[in-house]
C-alpha cells in the first residue's frame, strides 16, 4: 500500500470499542505521520475512575483534552494522528481551540457490533458497562466541523482505507 502524506492532524474519535487504538496507528502509517494514543494522555485518576466503572465528568476530561490539544498543536503543519473519544462538540471545540487545523475521523458503528468487540478485548481499562454512557454522551460531528464519519464494519484494513479515502476529500489545512 502506498503511503499518502498529509499535513493534517487527525483525531480518531468515537465511543469506546469502535477501534480508535487499532485504526489510529494503521491510519498514521498510511498517512506517513506519527501516532499518539489518546489514553496515554489520561491522568492516573481518570484511569482509576473508569476502571472502577465510573464515567468521567467534564471536569475530569479537560486536562486530558488539553494535553491532546498541546500534542496536536505541536504537530500543526507536520501531520499526526491521535485517538480521543471526543464525544461532545464542546470537547472537539476545546481540541480545535488548541489546534485549529485538526480534522476528525469519527468511527461509527452499530452498538451490538461495538459491544461484541469490547467484550473480546483484553487488558483495557474501559468496561463494557460504560458503553451506554458513551452512546448517551455522543454528539456526532456537525456540518461545520472538519471531519468525516467512517463505518467500522469489516476488518481494520478496510476501515483504514475508508478513512484514507474520506480524508482525501477534505480541503488542505492552512499552514
């Protein structure tokens, strides 16, 4: 597969279990840019809270989003891919405030498929029990937001190719 270079900083978003951690690195490799795992930006208190089955509050999320935003800002004009649930418009607005050129790849899928995938993954701190709160919180991308929605049915290679094709249709960011 040929690499497609991009100056975009892409935020791979969606509810837990959509494959952000799987698709993010594959997409970064296809785009020829570095990948950052959004979960690595969480403070330990957030991980402990989610591991115990408690959803994060907005106050829990702000420092996490700010850290991702700083990473995205530092990659402006160079490109990069980072994962972040970015479930609410206000979260995406906060990321855009830090890094105005970011674009979003919203991984979407049927709840039953996502729950099935979550139930088979090993060693992740996010329990399946929080999936309902994720869907309840989700505010899909709006028409004025730079980004694309990509269905997560199929294998990771197919999903990645759909994301690459969709991103190629976006305008280039201002540098």
